[in-house]
């Protein structure tokens, strides 16, 4: 396919090697096309000043402001010539707020001459705090000169583009580079089919690029953004539509469970009735499994809605039909938990036994533990496969998979390794898909004789538009109904700094629950050994010592390190929870040790489990009724919702206490209040998404895209995404290889890296 010469031109040929090197290193821009698609973040008008009060801490910003005051200070300094140093302090204003600029040493001379009171300029630098005041230290700046009538006239009403910038590359330098490259925009190939563009009243791509970088009016900006949003939505949806189309052409072995087999025996043994939601989703999955092309389905649902049960029934249906099923979990703790819970749910139907590595004995090595050799007519072997298994257990597991002895396998990334071979892989279940990239799940799918069916599970509720983008190649099933008998979870924010007695009461509540025969989790952001944290010993007490900062916007930087599992567990065992059986669990423990801790906790042999987020998903201990999350403001909204879902899994009510030292008016407290106010994971996912950049959601691991969305907002632009999905499906159905749409093909190549593109072509 021919490339567009002007837009594929390397920047070093247009801007020179030095500027091009900085562009590549700091912004990832390599070609003229890359630069033209680096859009302004916002625009300033002459006469309009930035609100300085809204500046974000620790970010590189560009502001347009006027110098209010400039003072040169001389001070004693052993390092300076003649023992005296100089510091220039410049105060700038936007009419509603003030910001201090600071220059030291040899850097004071030029700004001392240029930044005189009344001077207007653009300033760029990193916002920091000194003496409780916001400041920019040694900012770069560009004067906005308006000395003559002609200059004033040229600036009047002009829109100044401000670009996403870095410390090494200020906004106005990017703007000058764009000005140099902008003539090439006329040669940009339009990715949108003409009929689509004209039918929706969208401007051509060259015009959109000119208007986004050099708008004459605000209407120009709106025209350009409307057009460029469609580009992003449509090209991404075409990539997903091509994958769906390719998958639909693949053959698959239909996997239909018999009327009296393993699945029927399992259902007969269930001690409860499936919810209507579980039955409905199971029907959707079974219909897909019976088809002659591979199932590609996303199963999402609320915490505790029974996704694992639905997935297990699908796996048993495949075993009934003569195939094997594999479940891919992101962590060893979760893989072990799934293995344990699945064998427990199956009972004697897992009667071929299970293998696990026992704690090392003094003589070395592990032992093989036979399962429950029972008399069930229909049964299958359930094996666990993780990277840290001993050699003997690993060899046996690999043999069981290769011979077909094992119908079910639960494992981590170890399942993806080349040496793992299946007898007849019929279904792949991927748990917590957001922890895996597309390539990882497809490496496992490639182990089937024919493409196996795919079921992707996530316990993180996903807004519809995100499902259409991140998981746009999958059909979606939603479980939004909790099983009968589940109790609601009460959630409360515990302001440890403002009201330390609230935290003391939290530990009393833990003791009360344990006294009733229940158990508790305490979650901390980090582990706390020296390898994990060079600043060990600096963290606050579990009793809630006050952070070094107060309510000021900049004091976040002065906060103590996050609370740590090892320290908190020790403090609790010696203090407010003394006498209780306190255990720890974190990701750097040996797998056998982690498994032993979880087994003890699940058996009720431990009262309190102090852990990191390794318990975030999949851990199921119905007797645990209370969770205390320390430094809760350091976790994301969806993560807090996931953690909270570990309690309230039995008949007793659940309680989640969100401990924070952040002040009441802070955004962090607002997030925690939102979590405490609702158990609706879909609502929380919208809040979470609105507070994060789109790139966090549509990053490379998820979509295969080189960079995040620039102008498309997946929450605000739901209508555009939905319409783009329909248009993309129609285009791909008519022309799967896009032979008649060279502009679209070029845009698709720019979106996808080579390895991902090869995958899409293979299907």
C-alpha cells in the first residue's frame, strides 16, 4: 500500500535533527503526520487570562498572564561569586489569582530585564509549592508583544493554541513546529468514506487539521473537533469490525452438552437455585458454544453476581462435549482460589483428583496429594498450572493436559508457554481481562486444534461505550442481579486525621465482628519491606497519625509514604487487635505460603487478614464480614469497589470502612464519598472513567493502539461511538480488506502496530 509522502516525512527532514530528536524522545512524534495529529489541549484568547487558582500540582502547564511585580533579592551564598547570590521573584496575575515565578543564579539576568510590571507573556513550567504558595521555578516564557497598533490588531481576537507539552518542549515551540509542517495537511488522505462524511456534514480532513491548529473562530475549533472525533471513533471501530468479521469466518467445533452428563450432574448438586440473570446469560453462552464459529463473549457483572459459576457451567458443557476448558487468571492467588472453589463446587465430580504442591518438607520437594476418589458416574480431573509449581507437579499437569486426562485447567500466564499442549482445547475463559493484553489471550486460543470458544470475564462494570471500544470485538453479557441471600454492604469514610477516634472505633468494630465468629480484612497500599520501600519507617501509624500536610492543594507532595502491610499488621497485633489471630498476605510471598495463608483464612483459622490488593478479585470467604481499607484515597474508585466485594458474600451483613487522612474538601475525599454512597458498580465506573484520562482505559494493552484517544471522550461521545460502530460494520461487510478506501487503510495502519496488524489479518 502506498504511503502518503508528505505526512510520512520524518520530522528531522522538516524541523532539523535536534528538534526532531526532542519531539521523538518526549512526545513520541516521528513523522509530519504524528505532529499534525498532536492537537492543542486548549486555546487562549488575547485579553483572556488563565485561572491560576486551578493549576494542577506537579504538572507541566502553560499559562498566559501579566507581570504584576518583579523583585531581585541578594543573599549570602558560599557557592556564588564574591559570596553573594541572586534570586528574582516575579508575581504574575490573571485578575483572579496570582502565581510566583522564581529564577536563581545566572538565570536571573534575562528575565530581570524582560519581565517588567505590565508585561504579558506565556509561561511554561512545573507547578510546585514553596512556603505554602504555588510557584513555577525557572519557567520558560515567551513575551506577547503588543507595542504597535499593527501588533495589537493582529493579536485581537486571535486564538492561541496551547499544546500538551513537557519540560523540554514548551507549547509555543510545538506551535512553531506545527506551523512549519501545516502545509502538508493539504495532502492528508481522508479516512472517512465520502458518503459518510457528507451525510453527517463533516469537514474534509485537511480542513479539519488547519482549523484545529490555526482556528480563526471558536466555530472552527468545533468543526475540527467534531470531524476528528469521528476519525478516532470510526477508525477504531473499523479495526474491531475487521476482527469480528475475520473471527466469524473461522471454523470451530460446536460444543453442546448432553442432556445427562457432567453439567446436568453438577446442576443437580447445586444447593441453591440459579438467578434469572445467571440462567439468561448461560443460555446466551450455550447457544454460542453450539455454533460452528468461535464464541467471542464478554461476561461482565457486579461483584458477587456469580460469574465464576456461570463460567464453570460453560466449561463443564465443553467437557461434556468431549473438549477441554482452560481458565486464565492474572495472579497465582486468584488461580489458586479459583482452583480451590471450583473443586469444592464440583465435589466428587472432580473425582479424578487434584494436584497441588504441598509446603516444602525438610527432605526437600513437595508431595502429590490425591483428590477425592469418588464414585460419580461423570467426573473430570481439574488441574492447576502456575509458574512456580514444582517440577513433578508441573510435569504431571502438562501430561494430563496433553493426554486429555484433565478436562479443566486453571492457571496463570504459565498456560501460555509453548510447552503447554492440549489434547482438545474447546473453551478459553479469561478472568479479569483488563490484566491481560489482547495478544496474551490469543496466544492461549492458538493452542486449540481449531479456534476454541472464548469467554472473557471482568468484575469491573464497564460503561456501554467502553465495552464498544475496549471490548468491541466481543458480544456482551451482563450479570446485574445478586444471588439470593447476599447481604448489602454498608460503606463509611473514616477521616483518621480529622477524627482519630473514628479509627479507634473501626478497630472496635473489627473486634466485635470477630467476637461474633466472623473474620476481617485490612488492606494496605504497599508491602513495606526494604526491597519494596527505601523509605521504610517513615510511614504513619495504624492508629492514624496525622499526615505532614494539611488541606492545601500542594501538600500532597509532602505526605508520608503509603501505609504498609508488614508494619500495620505488626502494629495491630501489638495494639488495637492484640489477642486476635492476625495473618499477612502479599504478592512477594512464596506461592505455597500464600496458598497456606488463604486456606487457613478460608477455614476460619485466622481472624484478620492484612493484605495488599492480591485479594482484590476472586477471593471468596463468606464468613468475612468487615474490611478496613487503609489510605483508601490511594486506590482507584473501581479498585475500591472490587475490594469491598470481598465482604458481604454470606448471609451476614458486610461492612467496609474507607480510612483516609485527606481533608474533607479534597477531591480524594469526594471519590471516597462516591464509593460509600452507592453499591452500583456501573455508576462508579462512570465516575472512575470521568476522573481518569481516556488513555488509561484505551491503552496499548487493551486496544493495541499506539497512543490514547486525543479528542474522543468515551463517556461524553457515546452517540458518536455507537454510530461509528454501525458505520464500521457496514463498511467492513462490503469491503473487508478496505481495497477501495486507501485513506482508511492508511489511518488503520497508523493506529495499529505491525504485530497487531498481522494478528488482525490472521484473525
